[in-house]
C-alpha cells in the first residue's frame, strides 16, 4: 500500500462515519491536514496517521453526538418499563405454557396413562414456557428500547423538568449565558386530580404485554376448545388464522401505539400537554387501526359461529345471542362504536384534565 | 495505573480551557494546522483530532466563521471569530481572570 492509498483509506474511514453533507469538506480538510503534518513535522504518512489515531474515534468527535441509545434522562424510566414488561412476559409465558400443557394444541400428547400424561404435560409446559419467555423477552425488550430510543433521539420532554434548562446551544442565542436553574424555576406540583396513578399505567402495560405476546405467539388460545372425553378434538379460533400473517402485524402495531401512550403517561406521571397530544395522536391511530382491522381485513374467523353450532348441535342461535350476528357488518359496527366511545372518553379525559388542572 | 489516572485528570483539566485557547488565537483568520502549531509553541498541546472537530462545533454555534482559501497550493479552511464570537470571548476572558485569581488564592494558601 503506497502513501496515497493509505491517506485515501484513512480519510474514507473517517468520512463514511460522518453526516453526508459534511463528508466532502471533512475529506478536503483532512487531506491538507495530513500533508501539512508530513511536511511540517517531517514524519512519514504512517506516523502522521498513527498520531491522528483511530478513524472511528476521530469521526465520533466530528459527529459530536452522544454515544448512547438511551441517555441518563430516560434510563431510570426505561429500566422501570422493562421490569414491568418482564412481569407481563412472565405472566403470559406461564398462562400459555399451562394452556399448552393441558390442551396439547399440537396433538402429540399421549394420554394413555397418568404417568405419560404428566410427562407430556411437563415437556409441553417447559417447552412452551421457554419459547414464550425467550420470544417475548426479545420482542418486548426490542419494542421498549425502540420507543425510548426515539424519545431520546427526538429529545421528547416527558419528565418533569424546569422550563429553562441551560444548554450550550443557548450560547448561540444569547450574549451572556442565561442563569441556569433557580428555585423559582421549580415547576408547580401537579394538581392531585391531574396525577396519573402509576398503578393504572403499570396495569395497562402488563395487560398490553400479555395480550400482544399471546396474540403474536399463540393466537389459537383465543378460541373454543372442543373436547371429546380427555382428548382435544378441535379448536375453533375467533380470529381468522388463515389470514393471520396479514392481520397480526397491524394488530400488534395498534397495541404498540397503546404501549407508547401508556409509557408516556407513566414517565410523565400527570396530565399535561405531552400526555394530551400523545393521547390524541395515539387514540386516533388506534381508531384507524381498528377500522382497518374490522372493516378492511378478514379479522374474524368466518367459520367460528358455524363450528360452535356444529359442536353444540344446534341449528339456530336464539335472537338475542351475540353469535347470531357473527361475521355481519352490524357486529363489526357495534364493536367499532364501542371502541370509538372508549377512545373518545380516554382522549376527552386527557384533554379535560390537562386543560383544567395543569 | 497512577499514571493513567493522572493522564485522565489532566486531560479533563485541559478540556475546559481549550475553547478559550482556540478563540484567543482566532482574532485573525487561521487554518487548523497553523493553530495546532501556534498553540504548541506556547506550550499548549492540542491534537488535530480534537481541534478540527472543535472548530466545526464552534462554527456551528456561531462563534467562528470559515472560508476556504484555494489560492495557495493546498486548499485550506480558514477560521475566524465572528462578532458574536468576539463578545463571547471577551466574556470568557473576564470569567477566566476571576477564576484564576480565585484559584491562585486557593492554591497559594496551601
């Protein structure tokens, strides 16, 4: 490798790590710097590059960014939510493992004797427990990390902080640095009526986690199990499992949006503007998701009611029975109306309490 | 180990003063490497891989402005204090003088 090559490689290693709009300039800058150092200090290119050090380190200084995904501002809350999510995963893992163990969804269970039954039960139970725990942990940690990384990246102010926190950026706005924190800048204690109870958020987050994990990993649990004696004959799932690959991502995305909303509530701890906006945006997105799921995707298993009829041996559901509406537009409309009302109530509460108490 | 600790404490001590060092020399336009040399002659050693990113940052903050000079054999980027940079510099110098008076008192008293 000749010296020119070495310089070019070094510059490339630095510039590929800096924002594109600065690459050309930094490249020129480095080129003349390296040449200057060679001539002025009378040392070889190799020695110069050695002196300049690891290009990755150099580039990091050029970027000047924080070298973390989730900074100290969010770290405590992040750990907290992860812990809560773990509880959710543990619960859903145990639930699905017990059901898997008892019902033998895969139909591989030997029920000829009690010993065989128990051996099979524990094999199934443990297999399911580990599978759900591992899958669930990976996806939940991933999702929560993504949410917090975005909060960090966008510097969303979700925690209670004094309004005028001094940053270096302010040097470019004011001639003299603004006096930073004073006791006067302490924010008022939020009105008791505006406080969001942690317990509520925790409960919601656990619920969403359990629900999302089960929907994603074992959607067949949401169905009717038909037994003939001890053996499971069939499962009639309420969801359209044939189309599940299309439905599940949107469903989980909708739940993910719920999770974002709940995390913001948890981190903030009281009704204020960020909570209000997040509530409006998240609820709108959830409504869109619900409309698409129920109106445009084949969400429900069309055979569910029919299978139940077969199993139960009845020809017609009675008039008031909700199952007689199965698969009809009216059924979906009722459900949507219900979801709309809940969303409006939730958003309304956020707007009302924010306006009134904060 | 002791040497490492001393190194890291020293670099921490120097870090805060670098901006003042750099601003002090940029009343007139200079390019990066010339600045390394000037500061080096005065006993302030600064690595190019610290200085170059610092210059860009100060420019982004509006304390410095820059211009490419392509008339010489090598194209070089010249940096100079802006009017705003002058004001900030004056303020920093004032603070530095107060600080060093205080520091001398403290250290002299020992």
